[in-house]
C-alpha cells in the first residue's frame, strides 16, 4: 500500500484535547513540508461530549478524505464508538488505544483494525501536570516519522500563553510518547522536506472565505453568531479594523442583513456570514437588496438541515433555498467554492460580481470546507475587486434606476450632491419613485434580470477538467472526493471529465452545452437527501441521456472509492 | 468681511421631493414631514449629507417625500439598516422614520438593541396606535379596549407597549414626545435630537384620521411637560410611567457615549494579512 499519504484520527471525550493535538500534528506536518488537512467532528456539547480530529497528510496537495484511516489514536477509547461511521478502517489499520484510558468505559467498538495498547493515561501521570493527549502526540509523531524536536517548537509557540510549567509538562509527555512510539507500528509518512521553495499556507475554509471577502474589498460585516460560520466572523472581527473596516455583532440575522444593506447603500462593500437557519431568516431582505439594487454578499456555511438539524455537521442542502428562497422574481447570484483554497477565490469573486451588478450574491460554503484546516499552496492574488458603477456627475434629473442596455445603472452614493434618491423595495420608476404601473414593473424586472444574465462571467463559472465521454457533475465540497476519484482513475488510464459548478445562478446554458458536448454518461454527485442539485440540473439544463445520481445526506463525507464504485457499477440504468 | 455673498440658505420646502404623498387628507404625517424639513433647514444640513431610512407603513413612506438620500426598506428593519449606514458612514446625518407597528411590533427587537447600541442617529416614530396601511388593525400601542380593530373585535385585551419607557430601560440617550399638530415645536425637538450625540428617540403622536378619527382630539389633550428634561433615569422613568402619554417635549437626556466601533489599528497593505497563514 502506498502510504505517501496517511489518514490519522484522534478521538477522545471533550476536554481531552484532541483538537489541540490535531492542530499541533497538522502544524508539525506543515513544518515537515507536507500537505494535508484536519477536519473536525464533534457533538453539540460546548464542553464534554466526544470529539475527533480527522487528519490526512500527503506529499502533494490534497482536498479529499481518503477511503479509510490508517491510524486512530483513541485517547479515550469509550468515546470512539460515536465515530465508527466516520472512521472507516481496514484490517491493516491500527488503533492505538489505552486500555486504562477510558473516562467512563474503555471498550472500543467492534473493528476490523488491529488494536495496540499505549498506556497514555498512566504515562501522563508520571509527569506533573502531564496529559494523555501529549503522550499521543509524541507517539504518533514517532510512528509517522516526524522529528521529535520539530514538535518542541510547535509546543513552544502554541503553549506560550500558558506559562513555562505547561510547556515543560507537555514537552515531557511528548518525549515519553515519542519513546513509547518506538515499540508501536511504523508508517511511512511523506518524505520530510523542510527546504520547500513553494510558499504554503495553513488556513481554514472559513478564514479563507474571510480573506477572500476583504481581498474583494469588503469593509463592513454585520452578523449573528452561528455554527459553523462563526470562525469567519471571528477572523473578520480581528482583521477588518486593520483595514479600516468594521464588524458589528448584530442582534439577529434580520438585523445583520439589513445592516449590511445600509452600509452598502452608503458605498461600503459589505458581507454577512451565517448558516441555514440564518439564511432562512434573511431571505426577505435579500429580496430587498435585489429590488433596491444594493450589492451585498451572504456567505452561508451550510450544515445539516432542516430546522436546527445537525448544527456541527456538513450537508449541501441549502441549495434550493439559496436558488429559490426569495419571494417574487428576484434574480441574484449563487456561488459555491470547490475547495478550501477556492473559498478565497469564490468569495472574492462574489464580492466583485455583487458590486459590479449591484445585486445580492449568496456563497454556499459548508461545514466540511469551513471548519477544515488545510495546508495549501498560497492562493493566487486575484485582481477581482469591488468596482461599483458610481456616477461622476449628475444630470438635472438623476435616474437611479435608469433602464439601459446592460441593466446596470450608475449608483449614487450618499454625500454626492445631485445624486439623492430613495432606494426602494417597492417597485419603482427609473427615478426611484414608487410605482404600481405594469410598465414600470416589467421594465425594472427586465433590467434586474438582464444585468445578471448578460454579464460576462468568463471561465470561472465552473471547473472543467479531463476528457472522455463520461463525466461527473458536482458542486461545492463534494468536488474534493470527486477530483481524487478521477485522478485515481486517470492513473489507471481511465479518463473521465469533471464539471464542478462554481456559479449556480444565474444558469449558464450555453457554456453548459459546450461542457456537455460528447458526454454519454453523467454521474451527479451531491450531499442532499432530496436530490436538490439533481433537480436543479434537470430544471436548468439539457442533460445527456445517460444520467445517474449518487446522493446522500450529510454528515458522512463522500469517499473517492465510493465514487469509483458508482462509475464501475453503472449497470443498465442508463 | 469681503463682499462675498453669503451662501444661500436652504429653505424647508427645498427638502421636499416632487412625489405626492399617499397619506389621507388630514393625516398627522403631513405635519411631521413639515417638521422634518424645518429641522433640516434649521440645521442647514445639505440634502446630500442626510439619509432618511424607513421600513413599511404609512409613515415609512417619508423618505420618498424628501430630497435627501433615502431608503425605504422592508417592514420593521429601518433601525438595522440605518445602523449599518451610520457605522459605515459616520459623516452622514442619519434619520430613521416609521410607525408604531413597524418600530415596536415587527421591529421591536431592533428597537431594543438600537437603544442599547446607541448609534448617533435620530429615530422619529409617528405613533397613531393603529395599522393604517393594512386598513385598521390594532398596533402595539393601541389601548386594549379599542374594539374597532378588524382582527380584534373584542379589543386586544393586551397591555399597550410604552415606547419611551422601553427606550429608557434599553439605554436610549435622548427621549422626547411631540405632536404632529405642533409643527414648529416638533421641528425644534427634531433639531435637538439630531444634534444630540447617540441614539435619539422622538415619539410623535400623529393622528390617523381615517381609522382613529377620535385622535383628532389629541391636539387638545397633549400638554407641554411642566418640567425640564431630566438626566436622571429614575426620575425620567417615574415621569414617563405616570404622564399618561400626553406630556410633550424633551423628557430625558443622558450622556452615554455614542456607539464606537473597535478602534483602528491600521496595517499598510492588505497582503500583511497573509502573514498569519504563511508556514
């Protein structure tokens, strides 16, 4: 088996420090010149409950979970049971467990994997202030070939705020774990490469979206905390003031969306971030942004729905509300990043598009992108910046909603003399005065549709890769596993195309017709129980005759092997 | 002094747009429109430097009838939209306008939190104790025994909302009550409210002559408050709770600082943000 990439899980009860340990391990991987990522799986508990850090490291950039895990560190064996479905194991996988480590129980769930014992709790007790998770960190570092001293630098950095005693205790535990790891199975990690000339970053999808937003020009954010979007806001709260911007913690999502509409009306590119329940609350006012032609960006980090659903787990089930949730005929933009790295680009592009077209853009990220911390190549600097069409001088009777060829009319900014107008959610005349006349309604509906339909989106509307007469079409976070499946098949000489849609609305029928050319079989992959993406495709595009659907709800991620199986097992359905 | 001519003063009528109001003849909101234009003229605020923000309802049509910048948004969210604008553009004079239903029912949460947050803006609520645009339903400030509400034929039986008491309890810094029939007096209060730093709450009793014709009597019942504005919240609370809603004037003036977002700690280039991600 090729173990140039390794999948490692750390499980424990809440408070056992698995996330901290996972972050340190990922940092060590980063220092070793590796790529990789760490996903988070946790229950709803604020503290306590079970938690798992799900890592994969590799010598090459990766963005998909593997088919199974090579190694599990069960710091608190009794808590591993909760993650059985999320931790597929093989007969040659190993679980390093602690027979005496359980908080309530030390019983591991039934598993095909080989179990080896490491008395993490007992070893930790030999050190004053020692903790089992640091024993685990030392052991796993040894097992996968990370140098011991690289861990020290990481401890020093991460624990500096906790004082010298905490650092000393942790370091002693890591050393004990490292020594004990010598007797544990060895895994061939990727080769250590500390001299890599390539600039790499460590970033979460939520941070990446925040960075994309400010790169695009966003300087005002109003939002209400919600899992799993909160980290976007935490990052922006620290970063916006450095750029002269502001984040306001609003009283609810209704306030969030209206505050950003107000700020944008004042000329400041603005964004809010939320998850499904918040998006549902905002929909009325997103329609206001559309009708009043006030640019705003709404980032929805999706989680399992409906209602409160599973707040900490990923799903692609807000597609329908994002596309169709606004009342009336309200053309707007819906975009989705296809990877952690792409969260930077897609969010930045969304700001650019919203500002260019003076409309609302909804960006659909999800928990698995947002809360995954990844080691990536530095995202490219992109020139897409907010650029609003603002009049330089005004005619006697300035028409804010003038109907022109492009549908985009120059937007006066408060403070500009002669540009005064009332932005309105009422249907209006070209001047912005309320109107109930059918002619005004039709003219403004046409205008708002035309500016979005007629815009030149270039090549960014989708990622199109590969060749052949079979294709997989997907969107958002499921693009990662699909990409890996296709790359594995390519290594075996089988070429299959990828269509990962970044711009979900407006539809791009002409571009899609070109993308579909020559395709005989099309596999649709999505993480939605009610086939939202499939239904969208059926409604929006002329699809090839041979079509197959591979869908399921969250929270379990798609794994490359499953996608390959779907292709192999095409059967007679088509 | 040289021979330069003084800049031309903006007259109240120059703040009015050419759009004809939808209001019924005799509606109190005409008087409020007049008071707002007088206040803007009194302070010589240039029309392009002011923005009037509203939600939905008869009185929320106000921005369209003014020559300032305006935003006529969705029902209940005027204060949120105005807050975003003021935070992003502190240089503007921001006024939110609306009615009792918009502000205290559907928008009640924003009312509480805008009082708390204390952004430097003025909120003018034209209170007529009825939903006029939907043709005559009880509002949060309606007397519980009013039996002409089309959805509450036996009266609401619900305690009326006391906006100024709630404003005080929520942290509003400037609290006043006016009458739409006193155009000049109301204009003076609005001027004071605009000048006051922080969130200024101005309740204007503005009769709905169509659905509450009995409110024509208000002009005889409203009396100037017999005492000066207080800066003592306890005293203000007692007055507001005992004046039966009919004392006009500035009733409370506090000195809480206006909302100030996080102080800036500017970096030279946005690329400096990349540093925290670089390995």
